[in-house]
C-alpha cells in the first residue's frame, strides 16, 4: 500500500532544525494540509497558495523526489 506524502513527511520530523525537519514539523501543525494526497499538483498548489511556513518550494520538490523513490 502506498502511503501519502504527509505520512512520508511525518517520518522526517525532528527537533534538530534542518529545512526538511522544519517543513515536516510545520506541516504537522497545519490542520488543513491535504493529509491523504499522493498528487504532486494538489500538494504544490496547496503549499504555494495556502502556507507561509515553507520558505522555498525547492524543499518540497526535493522531498517529493525522495517520496516517489521511496514509494516505488
């Protein structure tokens, strides 16, 4: 069974401040994050239009590539 991007992202949560862990920690606090989504466009549109905690979409793109590789 494939897991959602959110589920993958939650595995990156950590108190150590990296760009990835900070994104994961902030997404965990976002009650409107599309938690069941496996769709790149839905997630990127949500992040671009509805959040201010992701400083750069490049972080999302990098993690998306890792997510896809991890879910083969």
